[in-house]
């Protein structure tokens, strides 16, 4: 039963745990690292590593999304980003990469994202992704899904990601036509990933919309300001475990339909990835870690999609630093530093091997310990 704490007369709060609060417990068996598989599958699409690229313009361009796909992950392009607002956003990205004043950076982000989205550029970017080979995935916000979906679907994507800070199965509005996720997804013949969510009930309701995947978390990291602006903070270990419980109940409810969980938040190192998967995630969404690779379009700078909101930005701007290496080295090594930021999925493989598990499904059963 969930630990409930009384924080005052008549008001209680559930206790939640972050990934930093838990650790993985090895079992009685170990396994050779070469016998471990990090592959996973979403609908009909197979991937070599459980890695989804966070759809920030700082990390995902058509070229870098294609490259991530070539390396076994899933790149996701933001169709509300700079690549669908500018014919060639390279100069804008170079300017942003050169900014070093946080206050000025936020204002400049708002200015460059004020350029209107061009439907013809959505079609062009999807074509570039398709020409690169691999699985084509794009992200759209819930607010713009109904308006942009016809263009996106006509362009021919494989996977649609509907992502916002918080996404619910039931959005109430007296001014705009709300997005009915269940009806929307039912009319599509492609898998849809939705999120983020933060608790059991929301995860279960999102699964009942027919989504193939649910994003758990709000992309929280040291540069996210969602807590400062909205008061929302997500203890990721608890959020993932709660969503995994919802998945088990939904599996029983539907007689075997598995919905994939993608953890998005507080994940920077290979150890964080291992702990997120050990809590029950099927894959992780990487943002800031991918900004440190040479292929990152913003040259090492980092910002969340919500950092450019015109009236309520929810992310600080991280100035560009020196890249750690190529995307391939970031994901697969070799590492020359002991901090877990390089060879991310080599580290995951070794964690799985140390605990004796041969694939990701088995690894979700790994023991955990609370040590803080």
C-alpha cells in the first residue's frame, strides 16, 4: 500500500521516489554481456536499443533523427519546431548555440518560435526522414493535433507522438474543440504514443484510448522549470512503477494488449537508464544527453520544447559546451570518463548482465532497494 503522509490537518500526500533514491539489486545469477539483448518492439517496428529521441530542436533535426534510427533508436522530429518554421534553420540554430545569457536566451527563443508553422515544410521534413530510411516519427502537441494531423498523415509517418507537459485522456474546454484521444486514435491505422503522465489513473486512461505507447514523466531535468512555474514535480521511480501497475491491469482488462512505457525525465546516465527500465519502463526518452553529441543541431546547447512558450516558458536555456563525442560513441562507447554519460547502452547491457537478465522484459523484474 502506498505510503501516505499527513502534511497538515485534513491534508495528506503520497510519498514518491526519484531514480536517485533507488538502486538495482543483482540476483544470484550473472550473465555474459554478449548474451544480453537490448532490443524492443513498438507495434510492428523493431529497435536495437530502448532509446527515443526527445523532440527538442536542440537534439533532433531530420539528419540527427535519421542517425539515431541508424544506430537502433527512434528519432522523433517536432513538427512545431524550427524545422517546420524555417526553410533552413541552420543560421537560427547557430545563433542559439552562441547565446550565453539565460534571460536573453529565453526571449530569443520566444522570438524565433513566433515564426508560423508551414504545412509545406512538414511535408518536406517527413520526406527527408523517409529518404533517410528507418522508422519515421514526429511529435505534435495536443493543442495542435487536430489542425496539423491531416498534413502529418498525408505526408506519411510511421509513428505519431502526441506529447505535452501533461496529457490527459479527457481535456475539458469551453472555448476550443477538445481533442478526444480515443476517437482520434481509433480512426488511425498507425501507432500513437501519448504523454506525459505522472500517475496510475492517468496512465490507465491513456492506455484505454488505444495508444500503443505512453510517455511517463514531463522531461524533468536540472533545466526544466515546470516545478518553479506550475508546482509540478515528478518522482520518476514512483511514476514509472505506477504506470507499470496500470499496464498490468490494462493487460488483464484487454486479455493481453501490451502498452509500452517510455520514461521521460531525470535520465542522464547509463545507470539512470537501467533504473528506469528496472522500474518497468520499456524505453527511455533522451534529451539533454543527446545534446552532448557531435550531431546535435544546436552545437551542444539545450532547451526543452516548452522553453519557448510565448507566455509561460518552462525550461531554462543551457549554453553550448564541448561535445563528448559522436552519437555512436555516446550510445555505444568507448567511454574515457567514469561518470556514465558515455556508452549509455553499453552500460545498460552490462547492468543487465550483472543481474543475470537476457532481455528487457526480464530485466523489468529486477530487484530494487531504497537506500536514501
